[in-house]
C-alpha cells in the first residue's frame, strides 16, 4: 500500500513537471515568434490605405498587396460614407478606422477621399475642404513613423442613386486636392484620369468593380515604386 502510494505521488509529480515544461516551452515559443516578427517588420514597408467605401468595399488594397509583394504590408482603413469635410455626419478624421491607421504606424499613407464630399448637400461646404483636409494631413504628418503621403484624385462619378455629382468632384474637389498637393509638397495619384473613360468598370456609377479596383491598385503601385526610385 505504501509503495503504491509512493508510485501515485511520483506520477503526480511527473505530470506536474511535464505541465510546467509545456507551459515554459509555449512561453518561449511565443517570445521567439514575437521577436522574429519584430525583427522582420523592421524591413517591411507598411502601407495604410485610407478612404471611404471605395477603399472599404473594393478589392484594391488586396490587389495592391499582391503587386507590391512580401516587402510590403498593405492594410485597408476604409470607412464607408466618410468625408473630408468636418460638418457632415461622418468625417473620416473622427472614425475608428483613422485611429487604427495611426496605430499601424505606416511608412506610406494612401489617402483617397473626396467622393462623398461631392454629394449635393455636403458640397455646400466646399470652401471648408482645404482647411479640413489639412487637419487630417497634419495628424498623419505627426506620426513618429514619418510616413510618405499620397493624395489620390478619386475615381470619376457616373450615373448613380447617391446624389453624388461628378461636376462637383471635377470642378470642386480635385482642384482643391491639387492645391494641397502643390502647397504642401505632397505626392499625388490621378485615379480620376485612369478611369474617366471607363463607366463599365463601375458597379453602380460610384464603386469600381474588380477591373476598376485592379486599375486603382496599379496606379497606386506605380506611384509608390516611382517615388521609391527617385527618393
């Protein structure tokens, strides 16, 4: 009986030792993986795609990841319905997606906003577009990652049911984006020109389909690569 009891106690000790060993190994594996990821991330360029539903609901960020390859990490921070203008019901600067984008500490930021600012009711405040956009840009420029910023001229707006007007985009939004780019010395990407003659690449007159998303990704890719080669 005594001997059997001792055997039972030893088995419990062995089981306890094994449990401790497994926990220790698990902790070491997590530490090693975290360290490895941290080391690798130093050499990976982080790209934040900021925008509205054109960023949120299309495949352009995924397409961009594909063409850029493993040296980059592309994350989408699109907030459907968001605007540059602050006096709307959904300014991008107030959205959780923008907070997430800043925490991502990107090296490159692609900002494609302005489509929803071309809505009939929003466009009444177009005179506020430049100062409101500058507030957004200032927050991005304040990031410790010191990201390279690209402002995108949004894709054209065709016939739609959202009260979005291409004339507002073409005559009001895009000239103001160009004004900011020139004044601040930022980089720009002209998605409008790339798609202006292709209404067939849009699902509903506003949101690009898969072909349209691929074109956007290729325009962004080209701009990133060219800026890298010339910097």
